[in-house]
C-alpha cells in the first residue's frame, strides 16, 4: 500500500490532523490571497515605478508581517486581514530630513494623486492605511536605512513622536523563517541517532510546525480577548515569543506545549518587571511597548496561563467530545466543529475508496495494511421517523 | 472472533451466541461496553451497553433501531457466510467514530440510509 495517512489510530496523529485542519481553515483563502497580491503589486508600482515622483528617493517595495512569513489568521467577524508593505527609500538619509513625518506625508501625497486610492486612505501612526472594500487593508510603511547599523536595520517615522523609530522588518522575516528550520537540524540529528521513527522529511518541511503554532496562538488570542480587544497582545510579540521558545519539534502537536512552556518561563525569568520583547534583528526596537500599561501585561500573563492549562488538559484527553470542548474554548466553537466534520468526511472518503481498515486485536481504525481488515461496503441504516 | 478481538467474551445459548466486552475503538474515544448477539439465520444485533448513547432525550441517535440496537448495514449487505469478526466489528468501530462526530457536530457524516433526513440544517 502507498502512503495513506494514518489518522485516528493514535492520539498524536488524530490531534495533529485536527490542529493542521484548524490552521488550514484559518489561512487566507486563495482568492483573497491573489486579490491581495494584485493590489500589493499595483500599489507598489504606483509608489516605486518609473513614473512615480518618489523615484528620486530610490524606493523599494517589499512585504512584511504575517503574510510574508506565512502566519496570517482569518480575522474574527468585522476585523480585516492586514497586509503590510514597506516602502523603503534607499535614497533618504534620515539625518537630513527635518521632520520624520515628511516621509509619511510623501507617501500620502502620492497615494492621494491616484483616483483609486484617494478616498480609501487613513493616517496611522507609522503608516498610511489603504482600506479595501473586501475585508482587508494594506498598510504602507515608509522606511529608510539606519546608517549607524548594518544588517538591514531601518528607521521608520513615528507620527506622534515626530521622530524616527528603529526597526528591521526584512531582517525579522528572515530570522523567523530561520527559526522554522531548527526542525530540519533536529530531524537530521534524530536520523543520525536512528531514534524513533520520523515523519518523512518532505511533509515536515512543507508543514513548518512553528508557523502553525503561531497561527494557533494568534487565533486563541482573538478568541480570548474577544470582549476586550484593547488588551490583546499584538501579533508580532506573540510570534517572536513563540519563535524564540520553539525547540524544533516536527509536529504542531508536539511543538505547542513546549513552546507555551517556554513563554511561561520567559515571563517567570523577567520577574516583577514586564517582559521586553525586542526585534531579534534590531534590539533597539521594542515590540512590547504596549505592556507599559500594566493591565495589558497582566492580561497577557493570564492568557498564557490559560493556554498552558487548557493545553495540558487537551494532552490528557481520551474522549473526543471533551477534546472538542477544550479545543472550542481555545479556537472557537464553529471552527472546531467544522474541523471535526472535515476529519469525519475524510475518514468516510477513505472508507469509500477502500483505504480504511481495522487492526485486529487492538480494534483500532487504521489505514489498510498488513494484518488489517478492509472495511466491507455497507450502508448505515435505521428506523426513520 | 476471540483470536481477532481477545477482549470479547462469548456465551452460548440454544441457537444463539452472544459476545460481550469493553473496548476503546479508536484513538480519542470513550470506552464502550458492547453486546453482539447472533442467532443463526438472522442478522446480528449490536448494542452499546454503556455509556448511554442518548445524551439528549430530544435528539434521536442516528442509525439506530427502535430497540436501541445499531443499524450497521442494509439487509442485503449482510450474508450469513460472513464472519462477525471480519465484518461486524469494522462496521461497529466505524459507526462509533461517526457517532462521536455526531455528538460534537450534531451531524452524521458516515453516509447511509436517510442521509438527508439525518442531517437537518441546524
């Protein structure tokens, strides 16, 4: 027999299947993705193309944020997907710009010259937001090189401060994707030691458990802070903490618990003062400024504790109904019910294609293989009312 | 049967054999006490003794008979030449899987007779 996924014969594989399905349904849809991409290219061309008056500032446009690193999460109702775009001006020396806000104004002016954008703009503290009708917005963030530092560090204008703030979005994306690859080193080590059986390398490369863990944590955040979104920790903070704590586990299921435990440990180590989460590629950038508000930090600590407790209950579960209740608490009722439904449909399609069988002895549904009974054709029947 | 599923114990009556046992049919399921009775010339009857299948008195458990036994197949799909171990047990395990999904989602995804009726839009 070929590689038929073994789904529900072991706790780990069944939970893994459920978690990956949750993540897949959190992903932006392909239609929305190509829509977003199109708009991203159009706006990039308008800002940085040959006909743009900004040309003399040598603009480069690139994406940043969750779309770039593959951790985007479908928003709860009424929120929008956000797509972040950096407009990086190689030709600008921040020391020679009298006021940092001028860079934001330059972007805004260029966008106002376009009939398609001029009525869709919103000024934000660090970017100009373009709001599209169909559930997403595009943040255009101006940046220019930080001449004091190497490694792609930039400075970005801050409207309120009327000054520059340190950042490094491109370096951050590289760092995150590199953290995802820890598992490949782990995988090679494990294989060298000929330890326990491992999933095929291709599938584990494809999946990048860290990205899924980040998606799950962000989704749990959205659910947990539904009633008080102003206290919710921001995505980049959660992403950074998860990526720092991730130990290279090969599955989402085995990565989630240790990653959360790592975050709990970071909180413990920081003691009475709040945790400071910096951009690993530019330590002067504090992602966690919002935690200067003690209420926001306390809420974050509570949230992480909740994640850890609920996850530990999940790991001890032996009952799919109870498991579903716990998963619903974390990720939302509708999403989790749909996930169970999708898994069941998959099991049914395996049966219909003759790929589902039963191991004798253990009486466990497993994929068809040696020593396994194929499930004969049948139709569930019953007294109808 | 015993060789395939050692946790099942049987007793014999005149024309009838009854198997009983408790098992966990797949990863992440409850433990079920089951009773399978087979009378020569009739179709086997499968019942769940515990836990109780009906968790909500207002909802009929899908694919069960009025006497509470499970409907695993259409009449013509059963043949007395089948071995219970090879046929009824896989059907039972599968039934329990779709039953538990029904408990979670309120819908029956196992297909079968009356599928449209069994899946009202909630």
